[in-house]
C-alpha cells in the first residue's frame, strides 16, 4: 500500500481562510503545542513564487517506511543495522522492547496514513487524545530532519547530496504500489526510498514554512 507526503504552506491566505480544510487540525495542533509550553504553528504572509502550493512532494509504500523506521530504531538502541528482505516478528519485538525509546522518535512514533509534522522544534512527538482523534502524534519537522540525518550514513546516504524523492504525478491510491526506484539495487533500497521522500519534505517544510501531511 502507498502513502503520499503533502506539503501545506502555512500562509495567511490559506490558514485564515474560512474554507481552510486544515482549520480544525491546526486548532488541535496549536492547543497541543500551547499545552506543552511551545509556540503555535507559525503563519507567514503569502509571497507568490516563494510560499509554494499544497502539493504532493513524495510517495512511497508503507513497507519502505517501516524498513526505515526499523533501521533507525536499531541504530538508536545500539544494535547492528543489517538489511532484510521482509519485515518479520523481529521488528514488532523491537518496537515492544524499546517502546519508550520509540515514543521519543519523530520518525518512528507517527501514524502511517495520517497526522502531521510542523516547523516547530520540540524534543519528542506530542500525543494526547485530541491529536489521536485528529490523526495521530504531532511531529516536529526539525526533529524528523535530525533523525533522518543520523540514520543516513548506515544506509549509504550522504545527506549533503541526498537522493531524489519519487514524486507522484497526482494523488496516489491507497492500494497503488509505490516501490523503490528500479535503478536502486542496493541492500537498503527500501529504506532509501522512504528516506528520500521524508528528507525532501522536511527540507522544504523548514525552508518555506510548510507542514508535512501524510495522506
């Protein structure tokens, strides 16, 4: 199954519009941020050509995302990162054994198909009942980028020369396959597939002031 990563520019003409489809979500995100002593989601003045559009920036299959999460969690907990052909019970056991560690990770502790990352820097993902009802833990684009940069070397990635993400031409159907590029034959092709998409989204989120939305 496939997942799209969308960028939503946090600009006044969208965020303050009565018909903004993200209005309710932003209210929930702001309440969660304020309850943790953090600033609200920033809203910028719209600047044509610089602010960007609501658009899909990347797509990948859910398996690739979980392969990447597995690699990061192995590295974080001091285990050797080794390639695998399929996700087995060892990944579930890893999540169970190190649940408290996983809950501190912006990359790992996030729903596959919903939720968001916002360009506000905070240490661990935010979780409360309102956020779970709205789509899942709230992540920080800053935190996501730090974790992606940390796991990059073991996947054979140079963060200063990142691989290009696989960008969909339009909205991806849930059942549509979105496997790694055919020209990536390395042992960590799936991990790099998800890494490239999330990295591109995080860079643009921080550069142009957008939130990252899973769809």
